[in-house]
């Protein structure tokens, strides 16, 4: 068990001895002027383009964690983390190039993979390297692969996971008997998720009237919204990236469709609500974390620190960056080194950890949440409230 400066961070690691000694980390650390060490963590990030609404807060969450880690001397006296991030502009090729550059720079670990398209391209490169990759947001199935790739992101599509729970709870309560499923078809994660949505809907006796494919770069959803309005389903289920989901909601509401929209946690962003022009009202979704509905000490601490730093509440994406960076720090501490192979070994031995989501366990490098997610709903005034059946 370890604690941070406020006594709220706890981790249980199977078979790992606690080491506080400053170890020589070879090319993966640099000597500081005070005689300590600096461990480099690289981050090919999504800070521009259609995914920036998620990518920017992910970076902010990671930066906040680094600040907390360094100020508290969590890794030991004189040992700090340096986080280097660069904008990949939603281009998987740039993600690969940046990853390789961070490896050449001596990185101890690399945060990565905001989108499933990026993860699919970068995963084979990470698997050929000795520098572990920590997935910040991508939900592509089967991605975690110790000792190369670790994912602290809660994957909703697993059997009995968040999608299944959400549909099983919400569909009967909302009286949904028919639905149209809208999918970002050029994103592998969203396509895989759509299959889970559809199976869960059908298991609950819902007639999936139609599955409509869209593209991640689409900005005009007039045709799809008009078709959905004519089909008049009891609900629209959105297996889409955040910005397309917001624009689809806007198009639906502008055409008079006022029935519920069911969505993933990609819509949990004030910026997206504004993008939707209020169209996300009555959208029901789930989230492992929401700043105004925190239920554990670590989440409350994170919200407080983020507000102090940025003057606003963190969203789900900020929580993902914060969680990913703290996982890396815990592994560095257990390894007693910034050597990437030692860090990868320590990551592989994590069995459970306390997070802003609550307790999670790790199996094969993949985090799994022990409790149910919170069900949320956008209101007409642009606030998020807990969904009640």
C-alpha cells in the first residue's frame, strides 16, 4: 500500500517489493542538477482537430498528475517525471513517428492511443519495442498486451460490462421497444461497440429498425436525421465519436425528434453540449467518473486539484489522462527505476489499484471496474444530472 501527500492514493501490487532508492536508469533517465534523476514520459497527443475536445483534457489530466507526483516527491527525493507531448493531428503515422522519437530520447514509458485508429496503427510498433505504452482513451477490443501495452481505460464493451449493464437497466425503464443504431463506421472501436449495443438491445426485446453508418469526418447529418425522424424509433443509440454524436443530436432535435438518445461516455463534455446547440438534451449515457457526482476520496481530490489548476471541473477525459499518468508513476516507484523494461515488468505485476473510478482490478494489462458506472443525462439547461428511472 502506498499513499500520496494527501494520504488518498493506494495500490495493491502482487509480488512487487517497495523500493525508494534512486536507481541509475541508463538512457531512460537523466541526472538533474541536484543529483537526482528525471524520467521521461512521452505523449503523442490529440490536441487539434475533431478529437481535441478529448485530447486536450487528457493532456491536462496527465500534466496535473505529473505536477502532483513531482511536488510530493512521490518517486523519492530528487526524482521527477518530465512529460513531453506533441500533437499528432489525428494522424496515426504521426503517432508512430512521435513514439519512435520518444523511444530514441530515452523514454521510460509512453502515453498514447486516444483513438482506436491510432491504437490499431501504433500497437504493433509498441509490441516491437521495450518501452511500454499506456493507453489513455482508445477502446479498441483486445488492445492490452503485457509487457508492452497497458490500458487503465474501462472498456464498456466487455461481456457483462458497462454497455450490457446500461442497456439492461435503461431500456426497460424508458420503455424502449424500437431503436435506430448510428455508428461511426470508419472507427474500429465504434464498430465493435455497435455490435455490443445491438446484441444488448435485441436481448432486451428491442427491434433495431436500422443501422446507419456515418464517418468520423462528417459534419452534416441532415440525411441521417431526416431518415431517423421518418422511422420514428423509441430511441436513437449513438455508437459514435464525441463530435459526430453531438452534431447528430443537433440534427435530430432540429428536425423535431425529441425522444431519448442513448450514448457512450464520449458525450460527457460541456464543449460538445455547446457544439450540439442543446441537441444533446435528454441524452442518457454512463460514465465511470463524473466531477459533480464523485463517490471516493481520490476523485474528490482530483476534482479539487483540477479546479485549482484550470478554474473548471474536469471531465471524463481529464480523468483518463490523470489515471494513466499515475499508473506509470506507481510502476516507476515499484521498479525503483526509470528503465523501461523494469517499468514494464512493474506494470505487469499490478493486480489492483485505487483510482478516481473507485477500485479497479487488472487482468492481462486491462483495467476492470468493480462497481457500476454512474448513469447520467443532459438536461435542457446544459447541465448533467443523474439519470433516474
